[in-house]
C-alpha cells in the first residue's frame, strides 16, 4: 500500500475563477493521489518519479467561490491525510468570493482578480504574510543537550500553533517564503547522521548536501515538522530560492563561480539543487494553466522515470540561465505579485554584471507595466533587499566599482581587494549590481507615476536576518518626477535563524549618520555617482524570529510584524509593529496588538 511521505502542501489557489487549487504530495511508491473535499470538489493525479521518489501535484476543481472546505488525501483510494489521531484541525482550502470588478489577467485567466467578501459583502482585505531564512533545526554545533532551541522559537511553528488553537483567528491568504527554505550547506545533527550513513564526510563536500537524495532529506526535516506540515496544508504558499537553498553566496561573482566550478562536487550539487527546487518548490508556484502548458512537466509525467529529463533541464538551466525562468506572477484580486529570481538569473561578467539577465529584466518590466490601472498594489518579491542600510549599500557599490577597475584597472590590487571583500562580507545584493539597482529604481518610479499608478509599491525581501522598513525619496530634479505611489522596502528575516551580536551592531551603525558619512567616503573613493534615490528607515531594525503581514484593502495598506518569543506558557507571537501605511494612523485591520 502506498503511504504519504511528505505533504500535503496547499500551493496555488486560483483568484480568477475561485474554483481551482493545487495540492502537492510525495508518496513512498507509485500510486494515484486523490484530493477529496467536503463540498464535493476533487482532483486526482498519477505520481511521477524522480530519483526513486514519487510526487503528484493534484489540481482540485469544482471548489465553491467564497468558501472554506475541509479536504482529505487518498493514495490508491486509501485515506492517508489527515492521519489517525491527528491533533490539528482539518486541512482546508479557502477560496475568494467572486467580485463583479475583476482583473482577469493578461492571459485571460491564468491569474485573476477575485476578491474575498468583506463583512458588508463587498471586497475584503488580502492578507499576505512573508519572511525568509528558516532552519528546520539549528546546524551541528547549535544544539546543547537539555537546552531549549538556542535561536528561539520558530515563527512558522508558532503561527501554526496559534491558528490551530483559535479557529476564528485571521489567517493569511497566502504565505510568501522568500528564500532559504532549506540549508544545503549547514546540516543539522540529524541530517549529518543521515549523510554519514551514506558516505564519508571527510571527503568533499563534507557535511553538506551532495546529491538529489540528500536534498530530499532537507525537505523531510523541514516539512515533516508537525506544526509546519499542518500550516502548509491549509495556507497557500508561494516560494522562491535564495543562496542557502544551494550554497552560501551562490553566484556572488564570476571569480566565485570559476572557483566553485573547479571543485569535484559542484556540478552534482547545482544540478541536484535545481532539480529538487523544481519538484519541491517551483511546480507549486504555477497555475493549472501554466502547468498544462509546461513541456517539461508533461514529459516528466509521461515517462516512468523523469530523472534524466530533469537532470538535463537542470544542467542546462545552470549553463544558460536565459533559457529558464524561475520568476513568476501571481494576482490576488487587485494585488499583483511579481516574484523575482535574484540568484540564478544573474550575469556575472564584470563588463556586463547584472542581477537579472536581459530577458529576465524585460519580463519584469513588462509584467510591472502591463494593464496600468488594473491593480491597486504592486508587490515585488526578491529574496535580496533593494534598499539596504546606507553604509552597506555604499560598501557594495564601492566593492563593485573596485572589481570593475575604477581604481587601478580590473587586474590591479584594488580590484583584488574588492573581490576579496565582496566574497568575505557577502556584498552581493542589488547594490552590488549598480546598473540593475538603477534599472529597478527607475522601473518602480515609472510604475508608480501617473493617474493609473497603484496606491503602493512594496519590495518584499529577506536574507539579512533582521527586519526593517525603508522609504525612498526621489530628488526634485528626477526626470519624470517622483512617483505618486507610496514606495516601501519591507524586509523580514529570519523565520528561524540567528544573527551574531557584532552583525546586529553593524546593521544599526549602517543606518546611523556616522554610517552614512562613512558610506559616502567609500563611494567617493570608488568614484560612484549620486544614487538615483535617497532613503530613510521608518521602522526597525528588529531582530528575532519573525514574520511580516501586509493587509491590503482597496487602496489602503497596513503592515504588522510579529516575533516568536518564549514565555512560561510556551512560544507566543507578539506584535512589535502594527500600523496603517497609507493614512498614517494605527492599523484598522488587526484585531489586537499581542497574540
């Protein structure tokens, strides 16, 4: 009999018809997976095989708009979810109510514009929770026998416990996981033992993931967590990778890439990383229409073993990023999300260095500018912040200038110093790709200007293990003028991780006046021109395991930040920030300031 190895994960809920969803599962053998809902909606799919593992992405049809329905999972007609003696509420699929005023999407319905009904029957708020950087368990050396978790409670675990305990609690409509869903280069003690049972950890890559099967261990460890497993079964999720999903500082520079490609283990790591990302994360980001049009998905499902097909795809994606798009669009009513790949889509040649290769940059521009006036809020999800503490921004621009030869040429001492600092200090965010930073800044200004501008443009990011809000201001002489939309950088991480004390002090200093002055000295030394925008911090920095939630209602927006803290009664989510973003007052969308 087939058993459920992992899942179910509720991934895509269609906001255009409000009648379709996708549910991802991993079984322990070939079978037919069925999702059956209490309201009669259902779907089924035969599993496909990759490297001895068996998966299905079930498209559920016939859902009722504006409803919440419980569902169960069956494998070959045998119920496997919920399991016996399950201590959590039923897993459910919630659909938005259809609205008369809908954005049907450019493709005629792959995304769409249904909205949940509010208490008065009108369109209701859209709640989007986001964060990044989650250790399923601290890595080797992070555990102390008999001690509690040294990095504090997991924010996702704590959110799941709160929602499970209070059926009436407000749930996110979608959870955005902005990178580092797994840590391929930082194994926990349990994963390390599993790796040691397979191979000699004294041989490269040591106690890091080496191949596809070892990647499955990471997802097992992360998604088998009972609280997280239930949460992901009932709250839809959108995901994108960051560096630790493959390796720390993935694609920092051409020099970094040349060095790692010279190792004996890198090719298998990157191929396996992209294969596992496609299976475990990427497929669930796609709509049923996009899945139906995907030739690779069709080919993998049509063959008894899709391993070699997927290996060739992953190797090609690594060799030529222009042939693969990991970025994607989602629409939630009049909210448009553009999730941007800021890792694999890079151009690393110092003469053409860019965060996004030209095809990817064109996609982002076209998606942001298409059908003006059809959305009230634009969200740009990118694992790496667009706006950093000013000192960090200037240091990254300075390092990039040295590496391209602004001081002594591209082969000189200063260029070598710039590369050393770039790799040792993680100087590889948007600021480290100056042309891309300016292009994104100009795109945001352009989208946010004019009578059809959205009310807000928010760049959602993680990576830097703290949270903050930054607001840019454009100089009066900016060609085209400053945007009419409210523009914000919203950064939230980690979900469950740590940050050393010196780095906390460094980030605080990076926002200070002294830090700004030091940054400008570096900029002058690197012969860096005046940035196209200035920005200031309007919230934070906050340190801890945390999640942000944007609540978008009409053209209004509110933001809350919760942190998971240990208390005598157990871990609790405590709100440290809760405010309207669009009218200057306290949020009208949150029930309380502490949960």
